[in-house]
C-alpha cells in the first residue's frame, strides 16, 4: 500500500510569539487529517491536507490572527 500524498497549502499568519503558534496548532489539530509545520520566525504555516483551502483558511482564522496571504501549491 503506497502512502497518499496530500496537497500542500502555505499560509502567512500574523504570529508574534510561541503562544500564537500554539493557538494555530490547537485549531488545526481539532480539524483532523492534517499534517502541518509552523515557522514562527517567518510567520508561515504549511499544511498538508485533503481539506479545502477555504476550510483551512477559516480554521486558521479562528485563532483571531490575520491571515493576509496564502499560496496554493
């Protein structure tokens, strides 16, 4: 059985501290079926998921952090 490759979505998120990145982690973990990497220094979140871009954008937005840019890959 081969591993399924999920689409990657990259978001710019206005995170200023570890608390901010923890909030993003919490909301993404609640969605389920996502793998993600948070780059606090560059304020980027890369998400591998079959979920729609709209759902992921809405989910990250639940943190109250600005998400001014996203890059569909």
